């Protein structure tokens, strides 16, 4: 009987450790994904600002519309 209780307590310990690890992995992945999205958004923002040079629209499309 004592072995069963100890085994059950041990299994609970392992289950709790696994849960902590899985929750940590989820939080890490969520944080990394958020950071990557922010980085790509900023890169896109800088590219648009560079292409537009402070204008509301980029100039490269004007000739296309004319043609």
C-alpha cells in the first residue's frame, strides 16, 4: 500500500513538473512570436517610410498609373 501512495505522489510530482514546463514553453513561444511580429511590422514601416520619403504615397506608382 505504501508503494502505491508513493508511486501516486511521484506521478503527481512528474505531472506537475510537466505542466510547469509546458506552460513555460507556451509563454516563451508566445513572447517570441509577438517579438517577431513587432520586428517585421517595424521593418515594413521603415521600408514604407523610406519608399515614400515622407510623402503620403510613394512616387514609383505614379508612372505606372500614367502608362
